[in-house]
């Protein structure tokens, strides 16, 4: 298990924040591409369905990212 109480705080915070930041960038990229493709090829109703489920998708992804990070820092 990694001890987060020893060492420079700035380095520890960055080590914790960088994976979260990168995962958020990838998720944002996925959402933008998904919206563009659905809006261009499938029409208005499909785009509305994507928008309606975005909040639920973000909630599940946030929960899974938290679980993932918890397991990483317990190793």
C-alpha cells in the first residue's frame, strides 16, 4: 500500500490527480465524438437520447474511476 502521509504533498497530490485528469480528458473526448456522430448520422431524436443519458453515464464512470483509484492506492 502506498503511504500518502510521507513525502512532498505537491508530488503526492499530482500522482493522485494525473490519472483522474487523464481519464476525464478521455471521457470528454468520447462524449464529443459520440455526440458528433449521433447528431450527424442518426438524427435529432437519437441525439436527444444521448443527451438524456449523459448524466447517468457520468455518474457510473465517476463511481468506477473512484473504485479503480482506490484499488491502485491499496496496492
